[in-house]
C-alpha cells in the first residue's frame, strides 16, 4: 500500500490506533465505526469497513477524547481527500485520508517543547 511520505506532508503525522466514529454530513443518522491510524494538525488517516468518496464531508468523533499532542475536540469536521482498498488488511478494508476544516491546536506542553 503506497502512502504519501512524511516529507511530502505539510504537517507531521503521529501514529496511533484510536477508535472513532465517522458521520457523513449528508447522512447525519449514519454512523461508521473506524480507527484513526495516524493524525496530524491538518488531517488524519482512517481505517474503516465503509468506503467514502473523495469530496465527502465527514464528522470524525474520537471514542477517546484527546490525543497526547493535540487539543482534540469532541468532533472535527473535514473532507475526504482520498481513499483506497487494502485487501491485505486484518481490520478495515478501506483507508481514508481526511483533511480537517481547521488545524488542530497543539497542546501547550508540546508546543513549549518545540
């Protein structure tokens, strides 16, 4: 599976395995369980069993509020930038890249270390 390399990203990504829920803005009563694979200030990579289309507007609601480097809100809004199938995955069949509408703020302690 080919992923964008770190040096091509605007914001550094941090690996994690956080359960989350994805709510398509066009179908607010639909709820998709997924996992956040990596996250950065400007977006994240999600693994899910549901395929989203490029351009879909989504709401990401982490099951665990907060992430050690970011001030994570209860939910973040974004747009699906890309998606691909991974037949070899043992978890979700689809990988989905989401760009946030707004940058996640860094936690103060982490920001002071930079």
